[in-house]
């Protein structure tokens, strides 16, 4: 669940007041919060004196379990303490893992970010890649090509999309075996059909020089 706290806010007009701000975002349970972050409406409060809308800077834990994405977002003013904060974040994440039952523990590591702008930049890139993946998955279906999905965290670490087309016929309810040559030709076929996928073009460049993924990267 997302969580909220009361915070003292100082308006440029001099008014000091308390307002409720969000300190933990669970996108899986409240997807509208992601829209508020991207729309610049997150943790924006109104001064009771001058009616000005103010962004309330506060630490935010952002979590989207469906995308295997967690980010510890600190105010930009704290960036000079990066190394100290990195240790605090590591300890907090370990504690969170230790307190969770094994089936709920995360296989992915959190991001450390400073400022909501940095979070928005990350989310916008994620949305861009996700849009490409949806189109590529639809192309695979229409072309009757097999594909395999990567863990989102593995895809992010390798800087590739999480849907990998394979040069093999799709088999219903079956996982097609993966190898570098099938992946290389699968991505080529997708780009021949639609050459406007920038992230898959970069994916192809990596495959063409002999790079490939590990078995554990795949779902």
C-alpha cells in the first residue's frame, strides 16, 4: 500500500503549514499515482494563505512490482550525500527483503534517484520501451514468430527490451528454445517489417557483435 505522512511546508509567501504528502508509492495497487508523478501533480499542496500550489519535497519510495522497478527518490538537495545515502538505501532494502516471506522477496535491486524529475525521466524511458515491446509482440503474433520474455530487471541491466523475437515458428503453450542465431534473425525480421524501433535497433547491434543473454535472464 502507498503511505502518507504529515509534513511542515514553508510557502514562499512566508506561511508555514502542515500538509499530507505521499512517502511510499505502490503503483500495482494505485496505478493513478504513476500518472500523477508523470503529470507533475504528485505531492503538490496548496498554501492556505496565498493559494499558491507548491511541490512538497520529500523522500519517496516508488515501487512498480509488475515492471520489477523500485526507486528510492531523495530530494535533489541531498545529492551531495550520495555515498552515505547509498548505504542507508542498501540497509533499508535488505531489511525489507528480510521481513518479507521468500515468495515475496524481490530478485531486482532498487534505483537511487534525486528529485522527481529524475524519476519522471526513468519512467518515460520505461514507457517508451514498453510501447515498442507491445508493438513487437503484436508483430510476432501476426508473423507467427516465437518470442521469449526477459525479466524486466535483466532487460534493464542489459539495456535491451524485455521481449526477444526468435526466428522460429510460434508453438502454442510451448517455450521455444533460445539461441543467439535465432534471436539475431528474429530481431532482423521484426526490423525488416517495421524499421522504426530504436531500442530494437540497438538490440540488433549488440547481437551482431556476438553478445547474448544468460538463461537466467529469461522468464
